[in-house]
C-alpha cells in the first residue's frame, strides 16, 4: 500500500541528501530517527565547506577582508533567522549551541534576575528533560517553585489542570513544548500564550520539534521566548537559537562572560554589550551558523506548505499501517499530531525492536527519549520511536511495518 | 558471528528455566541499566551455586540471565569470577570460546556495542550477590 503525495517530489528531495544513499548491514538505509537529529542536504554541506575553503576568519574583531566577509555572512544568518520566525527585530535573535542551551540561558539569566523566590514556573508532563531539568535547578538554587501541568491520555494539554496550576497567580513563566518529541502532539501555543499573558505570566516555547514541520511566527504566537536547535532543522550540530522579545533581553544579565559580550573592560569591572551580543560570549559557531543559514534557505525553498502536506500524509499512513500490526500500541492520539510516533510491542522490548530493525537497515530510536517522567505517566518504561523528515517516503513506512511483522513472528 | 536473536536466545527469553524468586536463598544482588531502566535481581544459594533471578528487561537480558544460571551452577565463587571475565571477553570481542558452552549464543551481541551491557547486566547482579555471600 502506498499513498499519493501531491506537489512534492520526495525522490528529488532525497537526491539532495547524500547520506540517504548509504547502506547499513548491507541493506538500504531507512532513516526514521529525524526527531533526534535530521540528515543534511548538499546545500548545507557545501555552504560549510565553502566557508572553510574560501571565506573564513574570526568574526566581529578582524579589520581585514576575510574577517569582514565572514562577519557579514555570519550576521546575515541572524537576519535570516529573524525573517524565518518573523521576529520584529534581528536583535531578538541570540545564537546558542542548541535549544538546551537556549532554555538554560533563560533559566540562568531571566530566571535569576527577574523571577523571584516564591514565583512559580509551570511545565507540562510531556517536556523533554531540556525543558524540565533547568527549572528544577532554578528551583533548587533560587527558590522558585516548579509546577507540572497534566496531559490527557490522548497526549494533549489538560486545560483543567492548566487552570489549577495558574489559579493562585504565582506562576510567572509557562515553559512548554510546541510538539512532544515522544507523542508527536502539537500544543496550541497561541492559546497558551494568551492564557499565560492574561494571568501575568510569560511563555517560553521549546520549538525544537515543531519548527521542523510547520511555519512558526513568534509574533502571531506572541511568544516571549522561543528556543530551537539547528541540527533538527537539517542544519549542523553546534548552533541553536533563542528568540526573546527585545524588552526581555534588555533586562536580562549576561549568561557567560568573555570576549564578544562586552562593551568595555577594565581590571575592576566591565560594561556589557547590548543584546543579542551580551549573550554570545566567546567565538561563536561561525561555520555551523552559516550552515544553519543554508538549511533555512533550503527549507524555505521547498516551503512549509509542501513539507507539512507530505508529512501529514506520511503520518496518517504510518498511524493506519502500524496500528494494524497485532500487538503494536501507539502512545497518544492527539487531534493535532505530527510525524513522531512512539510505540510498544507486546512481548518485545523497545531495545530488541531497535536492534532487530537495525539489522534490516531501519534506524529508529528506543528508550525513554529524554522524557523519563513522561514514560512513567504513560505507563511504560521505554518505547520505540519512528520519526519522519521531509525525505521520508511511504515505502519506508511500509519497510518499517514489514520489519515489525518479522519481529512479531520472532517474539510470538 | 552468531545472530544475537538466535533460537536459543529466544527460547530462554520465552521459556526461562531459572526465572523467579526462590523460597530460600543466601544472598541477592540487584543491578539496573540506567540507560533503559532494565533491572535484574539475582538470588544465590551457596550450596551448589544455585542461581535464580527476576528480570525486567529485553530478550538479551532475560536470556543472558537464564544461561548464566546454567553456566555457574555448581561452580565455586572463583570459578564464577573466571567465567564472568571470559563472558565479558566473549560479548565484547565476538570470538566464541569453547569453554563457555551455550553462553556462546550471545557472542553476536558484540556487533551492537550499545547492547553489550544488556548481556552483562545479569553478571553484574550476580557479582553483587556474591559480594554479600
């Protein structure tokens, strides 16, 4: 069985990703682990190679040709990112290592300078550890409270629980995912932002998963903070983004001290640079940031309408196919969900599934997916997870289904 | 190299011979794999080195525990230590060792470095139990 995908030639897309031609254990690679990290298109690889071969020096400090050219290329990506997520200003884009660092930056600076002991931070039950642990650390160091918003069995935000968590007016920050890396559920971020703002709280959105699959407009959402990683967006590792409203960045102290982030330095004291540079201490990931720029160009060239339509068809096909396999249980069934599907199989442990699929050239993730508390909430210890990118095909889903049927026979 | 899910492994996973907590034992040891949450608890009866276990784990953990109980039955603690070392070499190198008998069924796991810990987990629990004997 295969599905018809409209106005989107996945075969042409796949040609752009050299790694997809690789074989694993003598079998064609079926890569279903894009939610962990996506593969890279030729355009990203070439852009990074070009920097290293033809146009490289440190940024923001050299008075020579190469440094100026590299600084221009690096700063052009800040404009590109601002445009990509529709930020009001390029000064609202802070480059980090990844979304984890973006969230930690907020916890260490905004969390300690603006949030007061006794204020509460609210997160949901389906957060990645990256959007849970920094708030636990803030709680232990600074005396803020950490509250957990329940999710329904379907894997959606429980609005009754949300109301309860906010009822006493102590919550000053809602830190929440836009798309669960385990359940694939999207959260209604516009509604959540409005809800938080009406109650005097700010909202931080972990957009790591969502930004890969749909157009994000931080102004339309009215996000206060928005974090994502480059490597899930078909870009390189080592570069991430923190978007924050300008007035918030202005009131935040530096995260790390060093070069780049200062206005002036004496032996006694230093004055700090304006945002976003205040938050970018040290030589940044120059090559990777330029690679991220190429990834954004690539994604925008294809367009989120086409990507989303393709992935929607794939997800529907996958949900229908996998739920027909005896013994397979899919976690969560949110109304609004994307191409991340976690499942368990009767009798077969997630790690057995992953190893046996790997023998067939199929890469899935197995374990707790950096969301250990969510595993407990859903009543499992680990799951296998198949996740899709723009290059995933219906045939690959069928290969997964065939693989699972073989495993079922082994474990019956 | 043997397939990590060959018949003997699946047989011991589905129909273990030594699973379950015995009514009487001299010592127990428990070890968990922090990466996946798998757990093994091993019960040792000193006389005759009689080993039983309870496992919450994958097929490799379960089969490895069951084959371990066979392999160490009647051995001295020093002999168990030697077999344990040889077993570790087996699952990390993939080279079969005639002295290890049916344990050689797990040699294939060497190809999957992230799964080697599944095979050695019961042995760690046994070492823990013997430490208490």
